[in-house]
C-alpha cells in the first residue's frame, strides 16, 4: 500500500523486470504457492488486498484465477478487476463482499512506515487484524488466506487467531524476503466451518 524509497536493485528485482513483473514480490508469492498449493484448484476467485504495484495480481492472473485487486493507489493489471480504495473502510469492505466470495484472500500490504519499528509493527498487525475481522464477509467456505506481517512480538497471537479460523495455519518467511526485512507471512488453509457465520 505504502510507497517506499528507492532501494538498490538486486538480482530478483532485475529478474522480475526482465520477466515482465511489476516487482520482486512475485517470487515471495511463488514460494508460498509452491509450499502451500494456494492455486491448486480450478477457476479460483482471488481477492488481492493492498495489491500495488501488482505483481501478486499478475501471478494470480497467470495461474488462471479470477482476480479482484484493490489498493489506495490506482492500479492497472491486465486480466484483473482493479479497484482503488481503502480495504479497511466499511463501505469498501461491503463492496468487496458483493464481488465475492473468494477462494483466496491474499495481502502483501504494508502500512505507511514511520521508521519506528514498534509503531510500524503495530500498524502491520492492525492491517492483518482488519483482514481477519472481515473474512466472514469475503472468504468462501474452505478458503485460504495469506497476509504479510511485520515481526515485532504480535505474530504468535495472530497465528493463534489464524489457527482458530483455519484447519491449517503457519508462519512462513520466503527465502526471497530481503535479509534486512522483518516481514513474514501468515498462511491459513481450509477455513473451518465453525468460523463461518
């Protein structure tokens, strides 16, 4: 969601550009998919939250999914339904619900960072909590969810929340995450019937 300052281009960023992807984050989703088989079903409906610059959306489209992508900034990815808005706002939550339900809700969203790790991790946790709170409106029975989280002490509590809602839940840090980054990913698979309204 938030724009960051320019970073030195590494080999994954150069590879992503050469392969026509918007960002190196494509390889994080690719790793998560390889491990957890997110796109193993046919005709999946996917909701990509905080989708800019669009590489996760591109990957999902290439895997044959019907993708709805939303971000605070304008987004244009061929083959996807792209919306501009704040997915934490109630009216946007309801709009996304009307376009669903989705087999996979995924988010590589990061909050606007302050440089204060405590503040930034708190904001990241709040984004994940917002996603969890709205899964009953968005996610189809037995669906899956993947969400980026800044590590800072709250990850075990959020993992327990995922475990409450999904048959399988895990924290996973792809090898393609930059070494200096403190991000990880929460993965929930097969949403429990008891978690549904």
